[in-house]
C-alpha cells in the first residue's frame, strides 16, 4: 500500500530526527551537569578545607592535635567529607577516618605538594588508607604569611558517581518520556500529513481499476485543494474521453452490425480483430466469440484464408468468390491491407458481398436469351423450310402452296405474338424500374368488361360461357390497361386450357383491404409440382399443346409483373382434370360510394 509506506516514511524520519536531536542534547546536558557537579564538589571541598583552617592554626599553635582530630571527625560525620591535616614536611597530624600515627608521610601527594607551594591543589586517586577512590582538595594553612600546614578535604568518588548517575538517570528518563510524547505527537502529525495523500492514492487506484464515478472531497489545505481540483479535472476528462471512445466504439459496432456486407478484420498473426453480424451469417457461423481467435480455426474456406494471407503481404485489392453451402450462396470477397495511422501494416480487411441474386439474375438472363432465341428460331426455321420447299417447286402446286402459306401465316402470327409479349414484358419491366406506371382511379367492372369483350370471340368458338359475379362497385387506383391485359391473359388461358361447353367465372371481391380478381375454369388444371414454375418466362406444362393453342409461354409472366407494379401478387390453386383458380390480388382498394 503506497499510502502506508508514505505514512511510515514520514513517521520514521520524524522519529530519527527526534531521537538524534534529543540524544545529542541529553548527552551534552549530562556532560555539562557532570562538569558542573565535579567543579561544585571540588569547590565545596576547598571551602570546607578553608573553613577548617582557623581551627587547624589554633590547634597547631596550642599543640592540641587531639582536639583537632575530634573536631574534624565531627565535621566528617556532618559533611561526609574526610579531613586530613598535614604538616609541610608531610607528617599527618589529624585525620577524620584514620589514626594519623599509622599514616605514612603525605609530602609526596600532588595536592599536598600544590598546597605547600601556596595554592589550592586537587587530585583524584585511589586511597590506600580508606581503600576507595577519592577526590582530594588541599589548601595551605598560613601563619603570618608562612605556610605551616595543609588542610585537605576529600570525598568518595563513588558518592560523586552515585549522585551523578542519579542526575543522568533523571535526564534519560525525561528524554525517554519526551521521545514517547513526541513519537505520539509525531504519529498524529504524520497521519495528518499523509491522510490527504491517502485519498489521492485511493483515488488513483480507483481510476486505475476503471472506476470514474467519484470525485475527491474538498479540503482546507491550499496545496491539497489545488491537487484535488486538478485530480478531479483529470478524472472528469478521463471519464469524458472514455465515454467518447465507448460511444465511438458503439457507433462503429452499430455501423458494422447494420452493414449488409460482411466485414472481417484480422491482425498480422491472422487473429480476428472484428467480425460483423453479416459476416457471421454469410459464412454460416454459429458461435458467439470469435475475437482473438485464429481465422483458420473459424473459417474453412481456403479462398478466404488465401485472400487474407495475400492482403497482409501485398498492398493490392484482391478479389475472389466462394460458393457457400447448403443453399449455394455466391459470396464475393475483397481483401485489402489494414494499416494504422502511420501507414504500417497491422493486418488485413476482408469485405464479403452476397452476390447470389446477381449471379442468379445472370443465369436467368442467360436462360432467357437462350429461350427467346429458341422460341423465335422454331417458327423462323419452319417459315424458312416452307419457303425453300415452295421455291423448290411446291409453288407450282396451288393446293400445297396454299396450305404452306397458311402454315407460314400461322408461324408469323406466332412470331408476332412472341415479339409482342416480349415487348409488353420489357415495357412493364422498364416502367416498373423507372416507376413510370401511371395510376388512376378506375372501376374494376369496367376493366372486366373490356377484357371480356377481347376474350369473348375465342370463348364462343369453344362454346365456353364467361360469367361475371361479385362486387361491381369496386374502384381502385390502378393502371387500367395493364390490369385489363392481365385479365385478358388469365381469361384467355382459362379458355385455352378448358374443354368446350364449360364455364369460366370471373369474380371480383374485397378481402382484407385487397381487391381479389378470381378467374376460375373447369379446364385441365396444373399438377402441383408444376405450379410454382408456370409464372416463369417461357415455361409451359405441355409445350406442344401450348404452341398449338397459340401460346407464347409469356402470358403468366406478364400477369406476374402487372401484379408486381401494383404492389400486388398473383396466386393459383389447381387440380388436374378439374380446373384452376387464378387470383390477381391488388392492394389498397377504394370502394365507390
Ligand atoms: P402460354 O402462352 O403457354 O399459355 P402462360 O404463361 O400463359 O403461357 O402459361 C404458362 C403455362 O401454364 C401454360 O403453358 C399452361 O401449361 C399453364 N396454364 C396457364 N393457365 C392455365 C389454366 N387456366 N389451366 C391449365 N393450365 C394453365
């Protein structure tokens, strides 16, 4: 925890400084005290010795050394000092702790020597007399300016040391108490100093863990206030930046998700960076998370992997196409190098386009051209054959020639019908594409009547009754010519594919906002498996029959397109041998009042 480290660093520094300074002060103080105490003791010894001088002088003058001895023993008991009186020749005449007669000559003692020389002398040493370390001070005893003896006072150094250590102990105890108090105060102060940093450390840690929903509390300290404000600003900015990045990423994801094209981005190691929903669908993938996985683990199509390998290496647009089972979808692939803002290669991008519709349309178009050619070639070949036969001499036989010419007329009419139907289909398609079909409000029964008048002669030829029923007031927005054309085709087919003496019923009804025009016959019907195909161009159930009946195979395709331009549809129900019902359904009807 950085905060704890900081607290201890501050506190430790504080403690070390306190300890060093207090110890130094204590050490100096105890030295000073020691010097002072020793000096004081020495002065005391000297003063005490000087005080005795008068008695010493008097006792020596009277020769009463015994009395002197008694006196100094009393003084010793009062002051705890040892007193000795020594003659200048070194002979001890009195001593408060020893019999002077048993004592050796003291002339050689340094303090005695100094006192004999006329000045106060002092010394510290072991006394063999009392067997302990003593501090001595000796002063001269003068009679008429003549030194006649020396008074010496001494004290046990052990006593001095004991007194001194008591003083030093007091110093040390005081210092320890002080250190403890200061350590406590130091702890509180260190905490106070480091507490704001704690908040900052915690804040930074929260930011590092991605939590940006908090702000630092205001503080009284000016420095910390500025720091807190700066940090708060930083958090707000990071928060905003992250929100912007998230927003951009969401938008990017939304764009990628909504794209009809599949997009796959991989890095230089061919790990997937992004793959959008369209790409998943196009490749038929059924997994959740592919980001970060190798492309070869996910995609089995070699062409796609090859494009990625190429795109990473070369700076060209690479194209290919794959067919994806099970419904054989054609997917076009475009691969390019993926670069960063510095222009360095960071991977590859592949865009997938579903071109199935396009490819199927191409096939339809190809088939259509082939069908048209085939349909036109048949009557043309037939006409050409008859012309050649006529030229080869058949023209000379009027009956044969007449028969041939009739057939030729029939084939020409067929050719004409095909071309007319093709043109109609092309024109409807074109108008549909350009949305140029004109719509106007028209009554449906009028359109039915017109269609009937066109189909009537053919129906009469087969003695087929055309009946009309249903709602005759229906009125709707439509292109009446096209709807009439569709009805003609449906009624014409009903007549064509019905036996003589049957009925074809045309009915107009409204079903759920739609106008339904039913053309019902009692004809040959269409087998169930053929039904979905009869609306294709040139598709006929029975080619020969259709041709004989003058069919082009385009009638229902035209109906389908007419329904489409009206946003409607055409459906069929049929039973072989029983009849069919074709339904032209036109939406958005409007009933006449
Ligand atoms: P065609 O010119 O051959 O009639 P259509 O496109 O109008 O071409 O019809 C396609 C095929 O659908 C016809 O060849 C025929 O086999 C079948 N068909 C259409 N209408 C009927 C119907 N009313 N009864 C039975 N078969 C039909």
